[in-house]
C-alpha cells in the first residue's frame, strides 16, 4: 500500500482535531475513525476504538504515535486451533 504524501501530513479526522486541545473531552471517548493517525497530543489518554461491533478500550502510549487507531482494535476474534480427536482411539479392537 503506498504511503500518504509527506506534504499532506498525517490524516486526522476533523472530530479528533477539535478534541486534541481539550484533553478532558478525549478521556474515555469513543472513536469511530480507525483511519486517523495517532498524534503526540493523544499520549496518556484512554480511548475506545470501534471495531465494527463494540468499542475496544485502548491506552495511547508514546510507542503508538504515528500509527492508525484501527491497528489497535482487532476486527476478528482469535480462535485457538483445535486438535481433532483421532478416530483410531475411539475404535478399539476386541
């Protein structure tokens, strides 16, 4: 996937731009814009990112700056791989 042009800057939704300066409004706020980049103003805030079904709580740290919000709210459930029971064990010789 090609990167965004440097002269455009990182994409941040207009809703999040208004919330940048007012940190108290951002605390525990729901975010639907998964495509927006995380800027340094969001550090140490706890937000809830919508994954398509329910909002997922996420604590923004310095390591997440520059990434997209959607990277930290998975849209699919992880299911551990199941091992199939062997048919030979069920059928015992008589």
